[in-house]
């Protein structure tokens, strides 16, 4: 069963049986449910939805199905074509649209695709709205319009350029200063739309770009999740090119990882830490990340006399807590930067521009900058789920086992030990249990993870 319905959208593998995978019928069904939801909650005569997609192979097919479904509901479509998740998020309010859909399975491999759904603010729908859409889909309570009331498609392929302009206009982005540094940067965009927009942004900031996998053809040359084990090619190329650093984005450009000048991973957890350090140094305030993110953000926030809080995993949860605490920057430890000065969404373009400006204000190399931060090490593991595994029973058993520790259960189970932590949760986007640990050495983080995995397997009988 590889059709997953969650607050992160409707995600599945292409092909297979209706209801089990993301088939054309499922794409139409959930687009119909989303369009019906918008119509049910609006008194406007004509609604508008912005649609964009990443470069994955199934994108064009799903794109055509979704936009023509909306037209059948009498909804106008602004078609951005090849785009990025943050670009669609920026476009929705600029177009005064009623919602948006990004067609991307983010970091998932090429056989996956998804409908990620936005509200009129260009932000992800909350859980309650997502539940309503699933109810509409289940009931198939759609009412399509007659031939004289069909929606229309308007094509606008300028939004990646508009997005870049919006980023360069931010007060904390200083392209003129960056230009004086004559940086050389390698970009791995996993052959998706980041291969268009990230080099364009860099060149406008006066950076020499070395492109690696920047052809937006959807043929991912490696696993598209920006983790160390997938990024050997760019680590090698940064050294060969004597580049100042490397940039890695996922297929929809909402996750950002850096490679230091020494060819080592900067660490996707430290993308947010470094950028928050810069933002807080200029505009002190509060920060938010999710419960699976590094303690290093808490340490940096404390250094700048701000307040740090952790949310449940999921961008919508981070955004909700950021609004509640007036956080000036936040995000997720997977390389997701949320900078409300532009919009409430993970945005690699904002991250790149702020990081470059921060670096240009330093005398340090990227490797030296990384070494200046609190040193934590994470181990990110997972257990594949089968129908026989009762995740809830596992989490209850682990909570009971460690009830004397500091435990949080707003999202799975997080156990905070004095020197380290472990977070166990069922993924919103894949049929897996995630096991994240953090400690002061990699060996300690790995060993904690192995111990917990063995304990889970004993409880589950696997």
C-alpha cells in the first residue's frame, strides 16, 4: 500500500491499482476533493488555483490530470509549469489566488509523486482542512460545472525569476557584498527544477557556478534525499574544483544542504543553525524547529538571548508554532529554512541567499564556520512497516520503558536524556518508523539508535 494521505498531502507511487497507488484516477479524485473543498469554503463566483511541478518523469501526466480536473470544477488555473515548492508558495498570494498545488514527492525516489496542497496564503493546509478534503474524496461528493462554466488555464513561466527578485530584495540579503567575494560554488540539483533556479540565483549574486546534475529531466542520478551517503559525487567535485562550498537541493527545492570547502558535509541539521545565527545577529528574536531537529538551534538561540521551542514534525506544525511565538526564523533539521520575512514555507532560495550573505560577512571558510558551532551528531534510521507491525503499541511500550526520563508525546515519542535524545515516530510521507538520535559523538548517536532499534524489534517481535 503506497498511497499515503496525510497533512503533507496525497503521496504515492505511480502505477498499480486505484486506491493503493497514485494512479490517474486517484490524482483526479484528490484534485476534485481539493477543488470542491475550496468551493465549499468560498462565496466567490470564480476561484483561482496556482499549479507548479518539479521535473520528475510523471510530472507532466499528473499536472495535466490535476489542472483539467480543476477546470472541470469551474476553477481557473495559473500554470507555472516547472517550478519549486517555495515558488508556488510565493506565487499564490502575489496572484491573490484561492489556493495552490505543488506536484512533487519532494525527496522521494522517481517512482513517487504527490499533490501538496496550499491555502490562499500559500501555506500548507492544516490538519482539520486536510481531513475535510479526505472526507470529500472518500464520499466522492463532487459537482462538476456545465460546459459554459469551465475554468481557464493561464500560463505564467516567470515565477522562478519573480521568486529570485523577492529574495534579493530582502533587507538581510546583500548581493553586492557577495559579488565582491567572487565565490565559486558547485550545485547538485538532482536533475530537477533546482537546476534552473539555484544557478540563476547564484549568478545574480556574482557567484561562479559549477553545475552537477542540473538538467531538469527527472532522471535522478542518485537517491534525491540530501543525505551524506547519496552525495559522494558533489563532495568529490567541490575538492576537484577548489570550490568555496557546494549546494544540494531536493527535487522541489525546499530542502537545502551544504558541502564544506574540504569536501565534507556541513550537515543538513546545521543549515538552519548557521542561517539562524546570521538572522539572530541582525534581528534578535525567537526560533522554532521540530522535535527531530538538532539541539544546536536551541544553543544558538540562547546565545542571542532568544527563546527556542520545538513543534511536532511537519512544516504546518512548525509554521503554526512560529506564528504563536513570533519566531523570526525557523524550520526543520532536514535543511528546511522558514523565513517569514518572505513567506511561511521552507525555501532553499532564501537559505542560499542568507547563507552567502553571512559567509561574505565572515573571514572564515565554510569548514571553519561549521567548526565554530556546538558539536552534535545525529543518527537517522528507519524501520520499514508491514501490516503486522502495530506502531502505536510499540510507542506505548517505549514510553512505559523510559517513563522516568523526560518524555514528550505530541508527535510519536521523544525521550530526552541528559546528554542525548531519541525521537520515534511514524513517518507522514513513507511507510516507515523513523528513529532519530542525537549525541555528542557520532558513535554515541549510532549506538543509542542501534540499542533502541533492537528494543523496538523485541517489542514488535521482528
